[in-house]
């Protein structure tokens, strides 16, 4: 058990069917190095969802991109990243996490190099699509490497807190690093920087990660289920992107929604018939998994929306250039690290439910503070202090969800649990960001000028605070006690 909350036991997880043929992986040779590798990979993958935002104007000037082209530079990565996460996590389960990690990292690095070298807009968009596929393999694999490499509850909580901090920092600091690299070098370096980092991580992973030995039995990749859930997730994210860009009742947005509904219906049928389903439907009867994924989707847009609004406020209202705006947002990383570190200790004292609620309340309060932005704002009081506070809350709230989502499944399903949580966060991020931005613009549709823009940012922050408060109420469904150690004899746990 983690923490003293035992008023509402989780109960044994539902059976998930026949155990798949998986690769049995040994203990990591260098646990600390494994954690450093996982955190670095998680950081750069999540970072690339938002690092391009500040660099869009020089990209447009250099490559002659249209407004639609700029939108797809951002969206193409999100689309494939979210769409392939479940498949990426399952590949690690079936074919070995070391192979999946190195393969995904190589694909991500090569695509980053191609993006930096792009001479035409279509080349950059195509490279971003491939980059997203590599990230979709890497992110769930890093989480499953940590959950299977650190089996002692306290060590696992500490490791997951660092991994959560790395992911949250990547999501929150895209504008920071984008501004620094674009201002000091050029927009191409927001992609080039991934290449040497990727090369170092490949070498380190080849040395530090344990080898695999195959179990008896055949490995079946559930192709119909994999393709349908990937298509459904990608279509849903595309519908959100197109709905924001062209209107929710536009033909492309409606078509993507219809495709998503059809693909998910096919997915359900395919999973009922598959010998080794990519997502056994019984997993949704495992309460910790379902609750954590629902909450991750609900609040997924709050952090990126906060950074989105602040990036625009600093540049368009306070008049900062990209470099200065990036430096002004960098203290957010400190807040995330402090929050995640505190959560690793609090979760053992308060339990995951209360830790999540505490972190969410801190962030909600900070967003209410940020909603008071004005055109004559003072950076230290109006931005810096609430920014650090909001990021600390996000960092603290992320770890309980990670622990909850991965506690109800066995090691053989670590990739599945990781992929589900990552997909929920990404879809929630895409939908939530679009909704919060839409609420921001709707509040000032009849107004113009910096005052209207600032008021819109404030309304978006209030809407984000509302999401977090809603999540606090829904968090009552988080089980009080979580399974974090091997199950008792006869109790099904994941694949057992």
C-alpha cells in the first residue's frame, strides 16, 4: 500500500485475459542512469509539443509558410504523438523496452535532423509527423522502464516524481527553450539540439538498460486493434485542431469526429475478438487505471494553456522579445521540480488522493491570481510569483495520477498502463487547450487592443482554474489504497 488512506480499498483488479507472450527483462544495470535517461527522453519528447510556438514567425519568414501551414507545424507532432501512444506502449511490452526505447529515440532524432534541415514547408511538416511517431514510442516506454526498474514502493515513488517533473517541465517550458534557442541561434536549433542529445542517450541506453530473453510462446501484435485505436485517437485530435481553426461545424471537423467514432467502434469489436488485444477492455474495470486516466484527460489542458497565455502576454502586451520572454518563464521549471519533489514525500503521508487534491488546489489558486493580469502588469508580482506557484501545483498533482494509473496492472502491462496515461494526457491537452483558448477569445470577441487581449487571457486562466476545481471534486473516486507491490497468491493483478 502507498500511504495511510485505507478507508476505501481498491480491491483486486479485473482479469485481463490470457497473458501475452512478452520479453522478460532483467533488472537495470545502472538504476540511477536508467532514471536519468528516462527523464531526459521524457523531457525532450514532451518539450517538442510546444517548443515551436515562439519560433513560428521566423519559420514563416524562412520557409514561406501560410497560416494553415504554421498550424500544421504545431499540430502534426501532436497528432501522431497522441495517436500512436497506445501502440508505442504495447510495442515495448511485446518486443522489449530496450529495443523500443532505442528504436524510438533513433526515429525521433533522425526526424529532428530532417526538420532542422527542411527547405520547404511540407518537408518540415512531414518531419514533424515522423517525430511524433518516435515520441509516441519513447514516452510510454520511459514510464514502463521506471515502473518495472524500481520495484520498492518508496524508490518507485521518488523515481516517478522525477519522471513526472521531467514531463511537466517539458510541457511547461517549451516556450522558454524555444525563445532561448531562436533568440540566440535560429529556429532550426530547436530541432538540431535533439540530435546530439539523442546520440548520447542511445549510447547510454545501450549500456545501461538490461537485455531481454524471450518467453515461450508467440508474440501477436493486435493489428486491427492497434490501427483502429491509433486512427480514432488521431482523428479525435485532428477534429479538435480543425474545430479550433475552421469552426466546430465545418465539414473537416465533423468528418474527423465521425471517423473517430467509427474507428473507436471498430476498436471495441476488434478487442473483443483479439487473442492478445492491444488494450484489453477489462482494463477499464480496474478502478485506479480508469480514474487516473479520466482525471489526466480532464486537467490535461490546464498547464499548456497557462504557458500559452503567459507567452503571448509577455510578448504582445508587455513587449518582451522571444529571448526575454523565454527567460521570464524559466522559473516555472523550479516550481515544477519543487512540486514533484514534495509530492514524492507527501504521497506516503497523505496518500495519492489528498496529494492530488492539494496540488490541484494550489494550481487553481495560482490561476485565479493570474486571471488578474493587466496591461500595466508588474512581472515579479503579477507573473513570476503565481507562475512558480501554479507550476508547483501541477508538479505535485501529476505524480499521484502516475502512481494510481500504474498501480492496478502487473509488470507485463506496464507499457499498456503508460501508453493509456500518456494518451489520456495528450488528448486532454489538445482538447483542453483548444477549449480554454476558445473561451478566452469568446470572452473578448467584440473588443480589440491589448486590454481586450489581456482580459481574454484572464478569462482563460479562470476557466483553467474551474477545470482543476472540478478535478478536485472528481478525485473522490481515487481509491484510498493502491496496490504497489506484487499481488497475493490467487489475486489477479494485471495479466495474472
